[in-house]
C-alpha cells in the first residue's frame, strides 16, 4: 500500500469515528431531552413613586 493511500485511509477512519461519535451523542441527547415548561407569567405590581432620598 502506498503512503498516500495509507494517509487517506487514516483520515477516512478518523472521520468515520468522529461521525459515529457525533451521531451517538446527538441520539442520546435527543432521547434524554426533557422539555422545559415555560414559567408562569407573574403580574408585577407597580410600586408607589417615592423620592430618591426617601428611606
């Protein structure tokens, strides 16, 4: 086997392993994803206007 073919096969193997790992991570994250319920909207009460130096 030539040197060029060895390098190409090595890179192809790395890409195959990386693609398999990415696929597995995406599969697990999609399966174990828990949808988040939107937080209930709370009404904000208006505070009475006060002077800036009031304590």
